[in-house]
C-alpha cells in the first residue's frame, strides 16, 4: 500500500529486484515485452515507503524489439531497487536486461574571468558553468560557445578542440571540453588627461 507510483503510474503488478554494482558506470535497463507497456523505475533506500527515486533518461526500446529502456548513473557500492510494472496494472511476460550503456558522456565546463554558455547540436548540452549529456556511441556533436555581455570567448581545450570557432567532437569515448571566456576591459574616459609633451 505504501509502494510509490513508477514513472507517475500506480501500476498494480510490480516485481522488484535489487542490484549493487562494483563499478561506477552508466547503465541501461531494458524491459523487453510484446504483451504490455512496461514501467521501469529505479530507487535507493531500504524501505518501500521511504525510497528515493534515481533520475533516469529515456533510452527508447534499448536492445529490445519492443518494450522500454531507461539509462541511469550507477555508483559503485550503492544498492539500487529496481521496480518493473505495467501501465495501468497491465501484466504479462517480460525479459529484464541490465547492461553497461553504449552511450558516451560529454562533459562541458567553463573557465576564465568572463562568462558565457555552451550549446550543442544535436541537443543535450545547454549550460553555464558545467553540464554533461550522454550521446550515442559514434555521434558527431558540434559545440557552440556564446559569451555573455562584457565577455569574449577565448577558445576551446580538450577532446581535440581549439580556436574560437565551433568545437567538433565525435563521441567514440567519454570526453571533456572546456570553454574559456575572458572579461573585456572596461572602456570609457575619466581621470586626468595625459600631460602634453615638452
């Protein structure tokens, strides 16, 4: 009676699993079925009435021909409670797969005396000081830096990027890119004029 709603749906025929990874990594959880629409949810905690939801990202059908998959960051030594249910209380046969994700993580940070933001195409990165996003393996990603008022973009570093144009990264491995912004010198007059030459 104290069971949480999974992905916002109360379900009604849940099955629970417990998993403790020995290595931190991004993992995908596949619920493969052709007989009903599955609900997948991940939690931490030891009591069903005091569980903490773990943020997950939709991963389509994963490696299933039909079903649902979610992706989440697994931390070594943390025990995860995995709930499998059916939308609206549906039930049926399901195969559950837990596997290391083929996604590659792109982390973007900003540095320097100025400020600005970085966005990506395809979408996923849209941040100020730091952000991260998981892209499918092999995805080409273009990063664009936009300086804030009073700042200029000084250039990229990391993942083979440099210069002040766009940064092109192909996600074959996890990558970290830094965008450096610098403050523009204040302009304007004021103060005493320079002395006249003798």
